[in-house]
C-alpha cells in the first residue's frame, strides 16, 4: 500500500541537529569533481570503482538501483531501508553527530530538507555542477531543493494536487465537476440537499494527527505560503489572509454538513471513500494507486480525476503539492561526484522513473519521467480503477502549475503540531479555526525562537 502523509521530525531530533553543524564538517576529504553530461543528458563517470551507501524507503527501489549499476559498472550501490521518514532521520542525525555512519546518499522529504540544510549535514551539489540538470526537473521541485545559489538534493517524486470525483454519484444527482471553489460549495449544497446529508461532497483530510500538510497544500494552491526566509531571518504567517481564507472556507462547509471529517488513513476513511459516502476528494498524484489498492470493488471504475478548482483571485491556473522526496548527498560521503551522479540518474533517467512508478508508486519530479508510455498506460490497474482515464496526464499538467515560491521552515514539526491542534479543536467545536490558527501562530513562533531559530515576530 502506498501512503504518503508527511513525516514529522520530533523536537528531540531538532535539538540534536543543532550539534550536527559542528561535527558534520570534520569528515574525511571527499573525492569531488565537476559533473559532465553525455549526449543523452545523463551524467558521465570516468572515475575509479567505488561503492556508495544509499538509504531509501521506496518500495522496489532495488530494481532501479540494479539498472543504474548496469549503466555505471564502476559504481556499486549498497541500498538499505533503515526506516520510513522520521525513523531514517533519527539514524541520519545520530550518524551526522557522531561524524561517521551516514550514507553517501539519503532520501529526505521536501519538508525535512531545511532542517538538514540549516545544520550543515548536506553537500552543496551546485559546487559540483548539479545545475547542469536543473532543466530536467519540474521548476518548483528544483526550488524545493535549493537555497540561494546552493543545491542540496535532487528531486525524486512529487504529489501535485487535483480533484477526484465519483462519476456515478455525480451523474445520479446531476452534479457538475467544479472548476472554482465557489462552484464546489454550490454543488456541495446541492448534493447535501438531495441526499439529506447522507453523502458528503468531500472530506477534510487535515483531521487527525500529522495531516496539516493537507491544509498547507490547499494554501499552496492559492499561491500562499506560511514561511519565508529573508537572508538569515525567517517569518511564519500561519494567520495570513490566504491561510485564514482557505481554513475558514473549509470550516464553513464542515459546519453546514457538506464536508465530512473522518480521520484520514483510518478504516472508516477508506470505507467512506469506497462505499460512496464521499463523492469527491482533493487528491495528490499518489492517491489514485492508493484508491485502487484499498477502496474495494464498489467504486471500481467509477472514480475520475479533474484539475483542482480555482480561487477567483488567481490569475492563472495553479495548484499545490502534498508529499514527495529528494535524494541528498551527505557531508560524510567520500565520493561526492559519484553520489551526485547516482542521485541524478536514479531520478532523471526514464528507466528509473518508470520502475519507481510501477514498484513504488512514485510520481516523477523529472520532466522526461512525466512523458513516458509507462506512466500513461491506461491499461494499468490504477487507470482501470479510474474508468480507463489517463490520470497521470492530469497530474503531469498539475505538477507544471505548482507555485515555485512555497518554502518550508526547519521547525516544520512545531507548525504541524500546532496546526493539528487548531484543526482538531475547531472540528470538535472547541474553538473557531481562525482563533485556533492565530493562537498556534503565536505559540509556534515562541517555541521556534526558544530553539534558537531567528524568527521575525
């Protein structure tokens, strides 16, 4: 099963990371060099035989690794799955602190990148020519791995947002697939009235633990952002007009009974989606496979995907993102160029992106990966579940429309905890979503400052 809710880095790990910057810079001298590309756009390697260690939790990544070793016989990859998300980060932080034991290449999610960048654990790949392949990746993903002129990882996969709906339910009740959020609300009322509230237009998937990234994706889709780095000073605006507009919109639909609040990833959530209790959903590119594998036969062939509804103040089509990872070279690598080449090939070569799509459900960050026949195979299990639609095309178009300016902060975990409390309290009727987010904003900034982050108040 593919499930991509984002890992939250515990506070204890963030405190430990404050020690990494000093210890990480004292490693052995690395074998470096400048990247060169062949006529096929892939990196060329002419160095000695080397073995690289690689940490990743992607299912079936060993198949792509095997293809890399065929293409680069002088580079051997030792792959280990040391745990998903936080479990891997804990081991990585420990190794960086100790000065040894970190892999050459590590999978790191986008939202965790600032934490490792901030504390000196990753190599600046721009110094080794990584920008030569910048145009091989969707622009917003390159922004996610960059800080100024530096590049700290190679984008791996993404989760651009789109709109999924049950065609049978829409047909039965004469619903129109919404293209704007105003239309979404109107269709939600129509469905509510027609079913006496028994079928929800959608579910607010930010409910539960660690699911605030769902709301962030919707803010991102409106061109909004929560964090911004200016020089060495951060700002956080969890109570900005855009955030509150999006949050209040969904809170209003919940209060009217148009949108459900079933806790995401639970058996009740899967049942509601599969049995027709929820007519549509805001989904990421990895969601269709999740649906096909878990929702059961009742909705087989009934789902479809469309572009995300838009806000009236957005001048051109835009969407957000929910999920995705990178491959980063750690400062303990003694073979930086070879590690950089591996990180590029495993994510830009279409043989690798196809294998990762088929075996791990990874939606490519690479431009070429978005165009392959394998990705757009409408005879696949996923596309059949969606009525034979080329669902990948909708998400490929969406990926090109993700705003490039969204940033993450190194205290992401604090924000997710505070947001989660505000969302859950609002759903429980304890506080308005706006009041909850304003309280969370104040408390999170206070905690970030206490952890020695430079945050403008």
